[in-house]
């Protein structure tokens, strides 16, 4: 229909980054990681040894969802994003959902979080 009117359609950019785009970023920069750690005090960064790597699914300005092998043990998390050898971003988060299921033929958890602030 837009061709009939002589108007070219343009792709609309989404404010949310989906798994395909996040994967593309990771493919271009293999040293970018997404990790999470349970925390007792959301104002303090946990030790790097406390973090486990996760596979991002969706990322927006206020939320993130990711796949992980084990369910989070608390509702309060710290999410690390970026390059470990540079200056990664640490963000406090609250778990809003956690669903067990099979993704990529593997039993995992899909965890949804609200991002509450940068540490």
C-alpha cells in the first residue's frame, strides 16, 4: 500500500534490545559479558568470584531478562554488563519473575528483573 502512495516505509527502532541484537553485540565483541550475583546489600558490589555468567534475552533502560542454569537464591541481584578488563557496569536489580523451562534443548531458568540503579 505504501508503494501505491509513493511513500517509502522505514524501520522503526525499538527501545528494547532483543536476544538477537544482544547476541550480535556479543558476536562482535566476544569479551562482553553479562553476569549476575545475589547480594545482601544492594548498595555494595559483590566480589567478582560471586558472579555467574548468564545469557541475556532482553535488555531495556529499566529491565533485563536472561537465561541461567540455576534460579537466583534471593530477589536482590547485582547485574554486571560489559568488558571485565575495562570498566564494566554494575546495576542493582530486583527479580520480578523466574520461570523454569527448556530453552535450546536444555533445562534453564528465564529470569526477569527490574533494574533499580547503577552501582
